[in-house]
C-alpha cells in the first residue's frame, strides 16, 4: 500500500479512497455563491434581496400610495379607440 499525496495541500493518505474522499470534502473546491434573487417593485422602485421584505413592502402605505398614483396616470392617459 503506497502513500498518496494531495497536491494542493500536501497531505498524505494511505489509499486512493481516502485521497478521493479528501478531494470531495470541499477543501479544494472554490465556493461559488449563488446570486441572490432581486425583488423589484415597479411602482416604488423598491429593490430587496428577500422575498419577505418585498411582501412587507407591498403592505406599506408608501406602496399603496404609489400604486394609486400609477393607476391614476394610466386612467388619465387612456384614450378610447
């Protein structure tokens, strides 16, 4: 039974199974962070990374006011065909 060396860190192992397990453990794998979802309110230009935060925003008076304003603008700009 030979000695198997991990090239990145120099650690020695007694078998290929141990070396393979060591390589899979994530020590030498770069951690890639997932991009967070961005939630956007088109009426208020409010952005957040959390779904909870956007749900809370939708219940605020500011959002209600901006939504009403947007609806009034749409009604004013409406022209019957």
